[in-house]
C-alpha cells in the first residue's frame, strides 16, 4: 500500500522536472526573441515538427530509439553514485563492432542471424568500452567523469581512422564510409510504420534495466553501494565488481544503440554515427532522474525537439543548431533543480504535533 509520504515523494519527483522544463522553455523563448523570432511561433513550429502529424511523430520515435538506450549509459551508473558521460564513445564503438561483425557473416547466414551477431558485437564493444572506465575507477581511482569524457574522443578518432582507412569502401568518395550491409540484413520497420525495430529494443531494454535495478539483489546492492560506499564495504558487498559490472551494462546499452544506428538507419559506419545521440542521452538521464522507465518517455520528448531543427531553419530563419541551445538550457536548469529537492514544505510529510511533557509527580 502506498503511503502519503510515498505519494509526496513521487509528486516531487514529477513536479520539479516539469517545472524545470517549463522554465527552460521560458529562457529559450527569451533567446529566440533576442534572435529576432517570435517565441510562440518557435514553440508552435517545434510542436508541429515533433507531434503535429503521424509522419512527424514517426520521425520523433526514430530519434527517440537511440536516446532511450544511450540514456541508460548514464542512468545505470548513477545508481551506484558514478557520473558517466561516455555515452557517445560507447555508441560509436558499438556501431563499429556491429558493422564489422555484420559484414563478416553477411551473405552466408540468414538475416536474423546477422542481426543477432551485430547486436552481440555492439553490446560487447560498448560494454567493454565503458567497463574500462569502471576498471580505471576501481583499480586506479581515476575519476570516471573525466575518463569517460576523454574516451569519447578516442572512439571518434578510431571511427574516423577505420572508415577512412582499413574499413573504407572505395566507392564512398565525398563521405568516407565502411562497406554497407545488404538491405536484406538491415533491421526492418514496425508494420504499418516508418519506425524501425530499434524503438522496441529501446523500450524493452529500459524495462529490463528498471527491473534489474529495482527488483533484483544486484540492483539492491548497487543502490546500497551508491548510497554509502563505506557502509556497503562493511556489509561485505563487492563494490569493485559492482562498479565494473554496472559500467559494462551501461556501455552495452549505448553499444546496442550504435548497432541500431548502423543496422536500421545508415546501413554502414561513417561520421554520421557520431550524431550526438550519446550526449543527448545524458540530458535524458538527468531529466528522468536516472529512472529507466521515465527515460523512455523523456527520450520521446527530446527526440521531438531534435526533429524540429530543420523546420526552425526553413520557416523561421533560425540556425539548425538552435535546438542545441534549448538542450543546453534544459540541462543547466535541470542540474540546478537538483538542489530544490527537499526544500518545499508541500512535498514534506507534516510533522506530528508534539505532546506536552507529563507533569512532574509531586512528592508527598
């Protein structure tokens, strides 16, 4: 049975992020006004591009699929008290491994087998990539935020080297790319839609991640260690193994996002794999307060914002990168809003009235 305290905590967890988004919209409106655009016209254009029609909503869902997966790269380690921002690097490495594995078996195996091999390769590559961050944290006390950020640039450099050298398709002249996987081996679309099956991957993985963290002993141990590392060690919990394991799982989700991008969207690996979905996934995780289920919903919202960049440029003359300004404002406001939890009396359980002390017994 849910108590009043639980409902107040839930209401706080929902209300503050929504208020942060509304305030971010206000700040973004000021920015648009300074740029010479009507803020209300900008809001209308964003809504139209994201949710105004079935066609637009499908574009939003296509962008939401990788965001769901990359958000877990930040959300899962956060339950252990780690701040991982290497989402982009794990996605890129997962995409590279997926295309390499897919090309190695394409033509000699059924399409389903090719897709499974690509998924496994992407999961392992992304998992190992962020697992290295966890190992550096545990064995060498290297700050995981800095190391994961720097590994993004290493992954992007590896991508540029491979698609411009060993993996390059000679026919890709203007945009160096790997050899493409056959169309028959690509991820298909959900029936009667333009949305690929990567969306289902994202939803299913978010549900599994939520169950893992909230309903298993592994998740309980991770949350315990995240709350108090010293107490977890005293209780005998293997904090080091938990750190590496949770980082591997986080990276594997982002690696799967890379597989989805090459198997369903691009069909090959090139610089388009570095599309900032990893960085946007960080924002999704923070808005969702590291809840995997909430992340799947927030990913759809942010996917709609990303889908509106071109329409802002065509209709209102704003730069295509205007949506990234909005993302930055949201990120800053959401980070600030973290300091507001526990400060509002409406979300606190009312204190029970104190009883007067018993009267002193008179000595006879």
